[in-house]
C-alpha cells in the first residue's frame, strides 16, 4: 500500500513541476482595493495562494481541536459527577431511599391516626 502512496505522490509532484515549467513566461499582478502587487509568474502566485490556504486550514483545525478538547474535559467532569451520584444511590438501601422520599413517615402517620 505504501508503494501506491509514493507513486501517487511522485506523479503529483511531476504534474506540479510540469505546470510550473509551462507557465514560466506568464506574468501577472494582483490588485486588491488600493494595493497592487509587483508582477509575479503565475506558478509562483499559485504556490503562494496554496501556502496561505494551508496555513489558514492549519489555524482553523487547531482551533477546532482545542475547542473539542475543552468540551471533552467538561463532559468528563460531568460524567464523573454522574457516576459518583449513581454510586451513592446504588449504596442506599431501599428503606433509606423510601424514608428519604418521605413515604414511610406519611404512611406511618396515617396508620397511627
């Protein structure tokens, strides 16, 4: 499987180099509002655009990863609290839990009165 991956990468690199070699004579400049860049070859502009896109993707991914980790920590804390409560409730006897609800005391008061 790793051979297929390396062959695919080699073919991709050859296409990129071929694109750059075929577009060496084409020169462009970028205008953005009042900014006008110096003239650059098309292939260089495309590589710069690709690099900026990769950096943007990296920053967004890191932010999403950090947010996911923070949410995971909050959910783990909540899970620990719920487990403690469940363990506490499992250790109660039936009579203690009924007494805690007030069912035994109200029933015993009716039978005495």
